[in-house]
């Protein structure tokens, strides 16, 4: 009877622990089969214990594995035999603890009473311990850590050792070691519990850390996207401001001329003019000084271009620079075939502004704007007597914003904007440096749809060797 009680407790606890480790809820049909299996296997194990006790524990576990394999309606995974070994080893540990508790509790009870009540009481304590074990919050809904073989296999090996020792105890060969082995199992179960709890804690912290890292990575990606959006907005607004820094003053002059022509005094439309002046001042970041304009110094047939050239002429004059202009092409035809009016004005304003800034640092102060044909293609040629381009400007042109006149309000936006406009209309840019003469360099924008980038220079090879890093730039030594 004691053997039957012991085996039924081992089987009940082993199968219950297996279900809890898997976090499975059995169906009614499964429970009926489970009860029948527990009764059948308990009786069968008693019979095996009478004739071949060495196979008792092994047959219980193997029979349970077969039962679970045949009757489980849920996915139990490929490693369920390993978890079954772990479950029954824990069941044996609970059995050992319950036996120790019962022995201590009934120590002073007469032998007959002890033999009669010890095993049933031990069974009840074993089941209560099993239920209490899975009241622990971290393992209440299963032990996910055992899904990884790196954890489940070592625990299963320890469990196999426990079951093997229990088999030796069942043989009852070494009666003197009986108490020692039981005590050892008690301490071994404590060690297993401590190891298991530490593993669960480590796995929980690892999952928590991974979740935090994933959350931080997602937040960083969102911030990166937001920063990129802001950078794009800043670049777009910078281009607008840079363009208007050139065009708004030209509008201011045109309105002022219109008012003067129509009324002969500044009273008519003075509020509009003042607003334009304020806009020009805010956008440029400096006070604009202008003189009363006469008729545009050049007539291209496009009022916006004429006003821009007139404004640039006066800006150059304020710096003591002479700006000459020659026109040999039909600007309107250029707008129809090669480039739109707004882009052309932006391009022309950037090129002239750069030439004026570069020239005012030299003693010779001359700028020439020539719009003519070159090899049957319309082109803009700007000659200046200013300083040559630095190597950083040449190597970074169209790649990143670079300026050699940061102290004078330069930002590098103009060069980047020029590159983008030329790329859009597939125009070529030629830079021609001179070692003597009135002008030091010429920048030509040719609307030939070839998109070439050439530098003609008298510099030594050692001075231009660094430009070989740019595959799109062709350097021709003169």
C-alpha cells in the first residue's frame, strides 16, 4: 500500500509540474485520460516494484512520456522528454521534502501509527508543496527559460541523477546510507531551487534589458527621422532665404524706381517700400544702403533679370567694384529651352555675389558678366579679379557646404544651390584660372546638357593632385 501511495504521488506531481512548466490548461477529455493513466500506472508500478524494482522509476517516466505524446492536444514542443525528466525529478525532490517533514512531525508517534499514517500524510504534504511551488509569481505561468536547451539540459542531467539515486534507494541495498541519501537529496533540492531561481532572474533581466534596448533603438530611429526632417526643412528654408537675399533687394529697387517715376516723391507707396526694406534687412542680416536708381543698366528683355543685374551693379559699386555686362543671347529663348526664370535668377545672383565677395579682397576690382553663345550653346561667363578658389571649395563643390568667406556672411549655400540647379538642367561648369591679365578667373555655365565639370589652371601638379579624388572633375593644366 505504501508503494502505491508513494508512486501515485510521484506520478500526480510529475504530470502536474510538466503541465505547469508548459503553461498548459488540460481539457476535460485530457483530465479523464490522465486520471485513468495515474491509476493504471500506479498499479503497474507496484507490480514492477515487486519483481523488478530497478525499473520502477524508469517505467513511470517513460510511461508518462508516452501518455503525453499520445494524448496532448496542444503543441508541446520537441523537447518535452527533457521537461518530463525535469518534472519527475522535481516530483521526487518534493517527495523527499515531504518525507522529511512527515518524519520530523511524527517522530514521537508509536511505530504502528507511523507506519499507518506516514505515507498518506506525506502524499498530502507533497501535493501541497507542489501547489505552493507554482504560486511563485515568476513561474506561475510557466518557465520560459527551459525552452532554451542551454538551461534545460543541465537541469535534466541533475534530475536524472536524482532519479538514479531514488532507484538505488528503492533497491534498499544500502540500508545504512538510507538517511544520508535522503538528507543529501534535501540539500540537493535546495541547490537546484537556488540555481533555478537565479536562472529565472537572469533570464528575466536579460529579456527586460533586450526590451529596453529595443525601445531605445526605436526611439533613436524616430529621433533620427525627426532630425533628418528638420535638417531638410532647414536646408530648404536656407535656400529660400539665400535666394531672397539676392532677389528681394532687386524688388525693393524696382518698387522704389516705380514710385519715383510715377509720383516724383516717396510718399506714394512708402509703406510698401518700407516693408520691403525691412524684409531685405531681416533676411540679409545687415542694413542695406541703396541709392536712387535710374533706368536698368542693361536690357535683356526680362524685367526680373534686368532689376537683378542693376541691383548687383550697385552692390558692386558700393564695394568699389566695376561690374560690366554684355548680353549676346535671347534670355527668353533660354527660359523656354534650358532653365526656368526663377532658377536662372537664383543662379545668376549666386555667381555674381560670389564674384563680388571674392573681388573685394584684391586690389584689382573688376567683374565682367558676359551672356553669349559658346559652341552653339547659351552660356553665362563671369570674369572676376578676385582670389582663386581654395582646395576645400573645389573638392567639396556640390557635396557639402563650404565657404572661404564665413566672416563676410558666406554660408556655402550658394555653391550647393548652384550645383543643384546645374544638375537639374544638365548644364556644365568650367572654371578657368588666369596667371596674368585683368581677370584672375572665369566661371562659365554652359547649357549644353553634358553636365561636365572642368578646371583649367596654371597651378603645379602638386597643387591640384588632391583633386584626383573627384571622379567627376577633369583638371586641365595650361
